[in-house]
């Protein structure tokens, strides 16, 4: 099986436009997207704990919601 390679650029909205490729109608094509070295170089390192203490979680966060919530009985009618 022949392997053909080409380069492209992902446009705004995540669209990858492939044009003028040497494939015949009905052929199956496998597309693999790899980040370029410049993409990796521009990526800023993640800083763990940067926003530590900025968010507070309620003690009952993991508690089950009451049936009235699921039945829509808690909604404000106005």
C-alpha cells in the first residue's frame, strides 16, 4: 500500500480543508492530525494550584437531589 502525505492547516472553527489530493473516487483515506513543533513550543506550561482557594464547594455537593428537583416542582412559575 502506498502512503501519501500532505500538509494542511486547521482553520478557525476546527475545519481542516484538504484540496487537490491524489485520490480516486471511492478510495478510503485515513487522516491523522499531529501538532506541529511550533504548536508545542507556543503552549504555556500548566501551573498546578494557580487558583487554589478561589472556589468553595458546598458540603452537600455530592448529596442526591430531591425528587421535587427532578419533577420540576422547584421551578418558579413566574
